[in-house]
C-alpha cells in the first residue's frame, strides 16, 4: 500500500523558512526602523489535500502547499503590511521595509528578545494527523458517503462528494517578544445530491468535520449519516411548496439557525465596526439590546470545533467571550489594534485567512445559549407561521439590516409543522430581531461543522449554534 | 529588466518541471505559474488605515496518467518541493478512476496577440505610491464634504499586475501580462439606528480609464442618501427595474446555469434546454474573452484554449453552454475557452444593450420597484429559484416616490427570462459580468 501523504516536509518553521530567532529579531527591528509602535511576523505553512467523487467515479485528488510570510507594522491607528512567499532574507527584508513605510520617524523601540511560549491548551488533540493517514482510508470514506446518498432512494440522480483535509502550521513573533506557534488540523466531508421526480429537480446538502482526525467519521458522524441526510433533504424538497410571503411569526430550528446569530448579531459585535462607529451597536455597550432570555457567546475554546483555535492569528490565547447576557450588550470581539485603540482587553479574535492578509476581528464558534422553553411547546404556541430549518447562508451590513436564505422549512399551522417549504428569505434589522425573540428553547445544538465566513474578502472556518427560538414576527420573502 | 529575466525564469521552471514529470511516467502534464504584484491602500477620515504592497507566486500542475487525473498547487517554488509534488501527483493518479473524458485540449495551431487585447497598462507599475494614496484621499474627502454623510467606510485604491505562464506536454507555451486598478469609496448616512449605506467603485485595465474621484464620490453619496428614511411596503406583485449592477448580479446567476460544468452535473435548470427558446426576443447574451481592454479579456483560458466570442443566448434561443475541455467532451460540444482553474468561469459575459434610456424605462412604469441592491444568498441553479433580501426605490406613475427596505424579491430565472420587457441602452463593462438596466414585467415583493 502506498502511503503517500507522509509528512516528508519538515514541520518546524526554522526548517521551512531557514530562519533563526536572531534573523526574526532582526526583521522585527527593520520593520520598526521608521518609528512604528509594533511589528509582527506571521509565518505560515499549510498542507491540504482534497478528493472529489461524482458520476460514480473518483474524479481527482489534489495536494496543495502554501508557504508565506506576512510582516505588519502598526503606527498609532495605521497599519503597514508586506508579504512574500519567497523566504529569502532579501525578500523578507523588502516586506519588512514595505510595512515600515507606514510610520514616519526613526527607530525608537528597544531591541527585541523573543521568548518562546507554548499555547496553554490544546483544543484539538488529534492523535493521528490525517495527512499521515492512508489515501485508501479517505477514499473509502468518500465512496461510502457517495453510496449512502445514491442508494438512499431511486429518485436520487446525482451525488457529489468532496473531502478536504488541511494542516496549518503558524508562528507569530512580535516586537513585544512573543514567539508562539500552533498546528491546526481541519477536516471536512461534504455531500451534495440531486433528487429528480416527474420533471422536478431539487438539491440536498450535508456534511461535517472540524479540527478532528479521520476517526471522527467512524465514531461521531458516519458517511451513512452524511449521505442519508443530504438525500433526505433533496427528497423532502421535491414535495415542498412555495413559501408564503409577508410578515408572520417565525420559529427557528435549533442548530442550523445559528447562522442568524452569526449574521444578525455576531458581525456587528466585531470591534473594528464599533471602533469606527459604523455598527449599530457602537453606542450600546452596557445597554439593553434584546429580550432578557438572550445570552450570546463566542467561544474559540470548544474542543474539536471547526471555529476553534489554541492561539489566534496574532498569537493571542483566546477566551470564551460573552457578547450579550440577559439581553444586555457586554462585549465586543477584539483584535490587537481595536483593543488598543478602544482601551479594552484582548479576547483572542484576531484572525486572518492566510499570510497575505491583515488580521481583523472575527467570530469563531458563536452561539445563543439555551433557555427554558420546551421546543415542542414553542411550536405549539404558533397558530400560523413559518419554521426555518436549513439555510444557504446570510449576509449583514453595518447598519444592521440582514437577510438569511432558508433552503428548507415548514409551514406551521395550528401549532404543528405541516407542508415542507423551499427557498425562502428572511429579512430584518438586528436590534428589531433581538427584541422580537420572545421564547428561547432548552435545546442548544450546533450547526454543520462545514461553515466558512467571509469578511473583507477573507475566509475563516466558523461554526454557530442556537436552541429553538421564536420570533414574534419577521418578513418572509416568498412567491405567494 | 530584472522583471523580464524573472519571468523567463518562471517559464523555464514550468518547462523543466513538465519534462521532469514526463520522465517520471506522466502521459499528459499542464503547468501554470502565476506571478502577482499587489498594491492596496485604504484611507479613512483623511488618514491611511492600511497600506499593503507585495508580490507572490504560485504554481499549479495537472497530471494525467492512463486517463486518470491528479492536481497539485504550491506557493513554495523550490524545485525539491515541486518535484516531490509531481511524483506524489503521478502516484496519486492510480487512486482516481479511469475517465475517458479527461485530458488536455487537443493541440491547436491558433496564435494570439497579446498587444491587441490592451489588458496591460505599463503605467501602473510606474505609478508613484503617493499619487495612489492621494487619489483615495481625494475621493473620500469629496464624499465626506456632503453634509448628509454621517460616517465613512473609507476609500481604497488598488492595483494588481499579474503574469500568467502556461506550459503543457502537447507543446503549448504561452504567457500574458495583465493589469487591473480600482478606486472605491463607501459611506453611511443617517443616525445610529437608522443608518443607510452604499459604495461605488471603478475598475479598469488602464489607469487613464478610471473614473475620476469626483464621479466615484458623487455616485457613492447619491446611492447612499437616496435610501434615507425608507418605508415598508405591502406584499405584492409588481414590475421590477434592475439597475445595471443588479442586472450583472442576475447575469452572474445565469452564468452559473449555462456553465457546462453545472450542465453535465445536472446542477442547472437549463441542462436539457440547448437549442430551445428559453427567453423572449429581448435577450441576447454573449461571452467574449477577446474584447480589447475589458476586465474579462484574456488571450487564452487556463488550459491554453484561445478565447473568442460565443453567443450564449440569441433572441431568447439558448445557443451554447460555456465549457472547458472536460465539460465540452462530456456534452459533445467544443471548449469555448472558459476554463478557469478547476472549473468554468466567465470571460466578458454580458447582455446586449437595448434601445431604451434608463429614464424612459422608469417613465414607462405605472407602479413598481427599482431594485438597487440585494443582500444574502438565495439562488438555486437546480431550479432557477431566486429569493433575496432587497433594497430599492418605489416608482409611482413613472416617477421615483420613496426608498423601500426590508423587502425580499422572489421569482424564477426561467420565468424572468421570458418577462424582460425592456432592455436599457446603458451597458457598461464595469466587471467581467455586465448588463444594462432591464425591466421585468412582474416579480413578487414581500413586505408587510
């Protein structure tokens, strides 16, 4: 058996980049040569593999390597940034000087002495990093998922499976002497399938993963579950009716509806938007913004979750961060720059897509905490309304207006879920929705571990969760 | 010039890696090396917020052995790493299944002439950074001078210079250079709990073609303040006028439904409609990678197939799907020069302009909505269903009456294509996918 994905590449950054701590100290110094307040070097080495199956065959596999260095200088509230994927001293020096050009003056910072630190926790103790696992095992998983979906029902006509694994090695050193590294595994197995019946076609989707090893797909979430769930969604949609249009009471299903919290609330609690006063929340810290049953947290420390990390992309050890407690706004998600400018403590939410990007405040695993109401009773309390079950995604703008796209849901009639509904859009403004959540269920669940959030063109893996929620009224966009 | 030397170096790297792959047993090899230079400045309230300047390179390889495919990419361009990736890829081909449709495009004799395409502006690499910063500053300053503007998202100036090198084992060798520059500004109006926001930008291949700061700032301000104090409206079916950026958005969705990849995967509601009438006579859509100076122009696609003009829809008739070599073989069509890395992408994909001015289109509308922005996802290529959050201007008796928000629009692309009543004469190529103002007979607007 060929064992192809062996770790034949060295893993410590000194070996990838051929840089000693002395070299790094010197580059940090060059970056401050024009009077910057703070300099930082971000080193990244990333290996990823993917497998794609469709039309009954393994179409292709791919192996990808990313190597690069980003250098940042902060001068008051201004940021200079240079990056390179050529780790030669000349190119790194050039990037350092580019970053330095944001400042005006001369070197005033004391020499840097790097102190190597280890992250205090490991939130993803994966025994066998998947890159070292055999390709045969991964292909078996892909095939099993494929067949679970394609054999689920005779109306399943097309199946597409994608498996993606990644290990990201990052090291952050900065002019305050910090030197810290992390190894971040990430896995994802997803299934898309098309059901077709009497001329109608619908798509279903499912998947899972996280910062886990391959065993996850044997012990926690099996190929059978993933394939079956995707097939079931597509088949249900074949029977779905067009959504109603207009304002009505909404019940949000637990788990997947976490995207509402992410879009409607999470983004606008990212510190940069509040520092710049573009977020509707900027003047509401300490104030009541929603129903007292509402408790919202962002927690990068949940073991094995897709959105978790031992250190953020600025080297900060993250904390579970309360955002809204008892309906009161209590915190923002901070990166170094915003925390400094706002005079607030770091929360460990400075993230970046990769070495070409400046870190910005981002969410990790965001959720609304469980409440007291029995989920069954919540549904029963609605005589006519809409139950939002699965989503394609959502979007928000700083003014608080947001939408989210419901791929499947149900009508609620007489306190019961009745006809399945497809393709609806919910729209609202965030402050309004926080006030209109009037029942929080006791069943907190997290959504699929497959989500990616975009901000300013940067992608970051995230998860979100929520219990069953009732919103007194919201606009549903539909065709009737 | 050192830049040129380096470029030759990258072509040599691609060629020697391809020959190495042949000695290791690959049947077909394709190597792409892309080198990019980026400059990006963001300013806010008259100060630089972020200044980024950098260069980077990456290499991508496709390897086929016995009709089985493997891919690899790397931003580590050391020969040791690349050769190891090549060896791994060749071994990994055994894990893929035999696929008779796989393979490089058949060698073609056609030549291309980079110079006539006008996609590289030598002035861009010469621009003084101070000038670029000043442009962003000036744009923001003009926008903020309007008293109705209450906050700034900042202004940005960005340039990109990209060199693409492509080599394959059928003897294709090609390279081209391109530039893009863009200037943008975003603003807010209104107080904290009743804010509205929008932005405007101009992107061009040539620096001299960029819209001036005054025009960009004015458009951003205009687009923002026209949304102040929106009303809610009742749920109803009315005519909807799409402004050009919204037509582009709709065309982006149409593109995903005529992409040969979506078609052979049966992920498109148009999959079995080739040669059929799918829209009314007002609709003619082209994809053209050969229009001089446009943002979607390139001499050849990512597999080295020369780009050309392809008619996608002619007077409502679906004439062609846009394909890379693989999708074309699956569908028994010809590649249209739309290969884009791992899939199919647009070149300049546009709806042909019509005869009406935007003013005439608005005047003709007794009651309706001018769609100015959408928010969210809600597009399903499998069914053609559309459902999006929307912002717009309400039209009564041919005049704009007031802004509306917290509405959604819903419809189906298949139906919309048959309901485009009027097509505007205001087509501008502001992005690779573009269209003029259009008026749709009827869509469902959900409000109160």
